[in-house]
């Protein structure tokens, strides 16, 4: 994993939850972990990782991911042993 992706992972695990992480950075980090990302209806994005499918809402018009989605991603990664 590149340093940029590690930085994003650290931001995801930072407390308090950050509301300023750009979705593109999260998506790139998930792909670096081996995820397959595909478009769904509307702003939805399906992420296949750890043999699981998770659907997230791509933020718009602002590029920042909301705190709820960041928390959800953190819990998902944590449950599979991924930590910074």
C-alpha cells in the first residue's frame, strides 16, 4: 500500500471521526486493499472486499465523505483486521 493510502487509512481510524476525507481517496485506498468497486444506481457504489459486498453513497456535490460512512468503513475494516 502506498503512503497516500496509509494516510487515508489513518484518517479513517482517527478519533473523533473526520468529515473531511474525500471519497476518491477512500475509494483508492479500498482498491489498494484489493477491492472491486462498481457503480450502482444513482450515486451508489458497490465495494466488494473480504468476499462481502457493501454499498456506499458517493457524496455529491461535495467530495467529502460524511462521518457516518467513515465510521461504517472503519468498523468494516476493523472487523477484518485492517488497521493503520
